[in-house]
C-alpha cells in the first residue's frame, strides 16, 4: 500500500470524515470503470500496431 493510498483510506477518515466519504465515492467509481479503460487502451494499442504495420 502506498502512502497516498493509506492517507486517503485510513488517515483522512480520522481527520476529515466528510472529505473521506467524497474520496471513497471517487475511488469506488474508478474501481468500477477500471476494466473499461483497460479494454479501451488494449483496443487502441492493437489499432495503432495495425496502422504501423500498414505504414
């Protein structure tokens, strides 16, 4: 676990609970969308490789 992750998941909860709740919403949304971004990146990678082969 990185220090940043520890700060936003543990320490922030004790120091600023309202901000902690907002951050948790963002982190959860990013977690849910991670596979979509990965799929888009993979698709783009192969499209770029295909273009390079034809150039």
